C-alpha cells in the first residue's frame, strides 16, 4: 500500500527503528529519535543495495517518488544509481572548487616553486590578483569564455 503524506508526518520514533513502505523499493526509515529518512532498496549485479534520498520533510513524498523513478530508469539502462549519485556529487564539488581565483593561486604557487625570477613573480601576482578580483575570482573556470569584439 502506498504511503500518504499524513502517514509520513505522523510517524513517531519507537524503541527501535522501523520502515514504512511506499512500494517500488522506496521506504521511510523512522529512527528511535524520530528522524525520518527516505531510502530505496534495489538489486544491482545480484547484490542487495540501498540508496538514500534524504530526510523527510526536506524531501517530500512526491520528491522521494520522483527520485525513486529516476533511480529505476538508471537501473533499467544498466547503471548503478548509487555509483551515479557519487560521481555526480564529486563532479559538482570539482566544478565549484575550480574557480579562476583558485587556479590563479595554484599557478602562482607553481611558478614560485619552479624558481621563477622575483620580477616574474611580482608581475604575475599583480596581473592575476587584479584579474581575480571580486567579479572573476569566484567564478567557476568552466563558465568563463572569451568575448569577441568582431565577428568570430
């Protein structure tokens, strides 16, 4: 039987954790302290696995069902949803860490370690720190493109 939002809202903690099943492997895990977490059980490569979708009410019933359906689509195409989630999380972290200011700082550290002349270091620091001001320094490097004044 499918869960209702009322059942999710009224789930209270007991002496031990318990599950409220929604169907298709999706369930709401209720911890003894009252925390409610969405999880999904699935099989991939003849192994039982579990995928977390977040905490209720931050992730509502409709969102949890949508996430379940997306995971099932990945399974149907032969992709492990847990591995896909980890890859997407790492890619997002790398994208946010790769800012112009961060790469400029790495470049300056590298040329300093390589023993560049003091005048070269001074000129590069001046140029890159001026460029990596508040407007450009925090932008992800993948978002920065060249502008073209004339038709390219």
